[in-house]
């Protein structure tokens, strides 16, 4: 061949060009300082709670000079106990480390500093008018002195809420499945939902008080009505949007109507059903408080109305704290049920 005797010259790889002489390296002192190690940052996070608690205790010691001693000693004991517990927790971190504590320390410190700012604005500088804005020490004193009445009101509210919510969920699931599955029921049921559903449940209070012989029964019916609309709408939407392929496969295997509804359509609609349950739970909280302030003679809503009538705003704030813990606990329980049932959606929305 023509090029048989020629040798192919191998191209040697190019060497990296040397760094030009005009480039000046930064001096050693100008180099970026290394970040502190993770262990040091971890200890700094744990020290935020004792520092915040000590700050709140100092603010309370300065602000409590203008307050009666009987209203401030409980708050002093609370802050002192929190300070001791936080110091002990920091000391035990060398033996036992917890990721939960590491993540919760900044939130706890921020909450304690918020209490310090609250007391500074009320008892310290009197920026907020009394008695509409009491100090945290006064609210804590009301929590302790009225603990029996608050416990009784919480039990009545819990009973009323659970009964009304269970009734609304049961009726809402039944009507939602019927509307979502049957065209005939949807034809007659959707106009009723469009007319009655958007009306707030609290707007029916005058009519409920006239028709019902008992205030407890009327309040329970109002809560059920507030829960019924979102549960019905979301259940009907989930059932009607079930994939046709699931139903066709089940019919091919000989499934009947009951199997298609309870084993195919309802499980496929569970994500939408839980959204309706959460919406109904939020509506039930509002309806519960409003219904108790109107006709019921017990409960947290009644306690707030009663305390506001006597201008005992420290008791109003105490009831609001109980409501926050009460409602948040119920919402957390429902989220736990959702995470257990819908395992594949766990962690989408954390509570």
C-alpha cells in the first residue's frame, strides 16, 4: 500500500502550562479562615436555651418590682426550673446526644425570648394598656387558680367537639360516596350542596336555638353541619375521580358493586377524604367556640365569653393557651392517623 512504510507519529500529550509569573498568590493571612467544627456549633446551639432563660429571668426580676408578689412567684419558679433543666440538659449532652433536642433548642430559645419581650412590653415599660394585655406572670397565675374550671370547660368542649365531628364525618362520608358513585344521587345532591354548603354554620345559630330543645344538641348539630360540607365535597370528588382502569379490572375479575365501592373507590379516594377531614376539623374548631359563646353554659368558648364580660383578660389569655394546646393535639392525632393509613404519602406535610 502507499502508506505501508510510513510510521505514524504519536502526538505526545500537552503538558500543563506553567502558571504565569505575573499572577500573585494571596498572602497567607488573607486566606479564608476555616469554619468552626461541627462539635463546637452543636454546643453553641445547646447553650441558646440557658442564655435565653437567664435573659427572661433577668427581665422578670426587673419588671416584677411593680407587680404584686403573689402574681409573680409562680412565673419565677417556672423560669428558674426551666433554667435548671436546660443547664442539666447541656451537661448531659456529652453522655447522650439527641437530634430532636438539637433541632428544638432554637425554637425553645425564641419562645422564651418572646415571653421576655411580652413581659417587657406589659409589666416593664407599660407600652400595652392594662387590663387588655396582661403580663405572662398574670396569665400563668390565672391558669393555676382557675385550673378546676378550665379542666371542666376543656372536658365539655372535647365531648361536644368529638360528638359533632363524628356525626358530621359519618354523614359526610355517606353522602359523599353516594354523590360520587351514583349519577342519580349526584343530580339531586349537588344542587343541595351548592345552596346549603357555602352558608357558614354559625349563620344557622338563631334557627338552631329555636328548633332544638337543648343548647348542647344545637351546638352539636352546628358542628356536624360545618364538618359535613367539606367532607362530602372532597369524598365525592375522590370517588368520582377513581381511575376507570381499576374499576374495569375489578369487574373483569367478577367484583360486585359493594366490592367496587368499599375495596376500590373508597381506598383510591382516601387522599381526598383526608383533606376533607382536615378542612372539617378546622371548621369545627371555629363553630365550637362560636356556639359555646351563644347558648352553651360550659366549655372553653363559654369561659372566654364569661371572662371577657368581667374584664378578666388574663383569664381570656389563659383560655386561649388551653385552646392552642387542645386544638393542636387533636390536629396532630389526625395527622398521625393520616400517616398510618396513607403510608406512601407520609412526610408530604409534617405537623
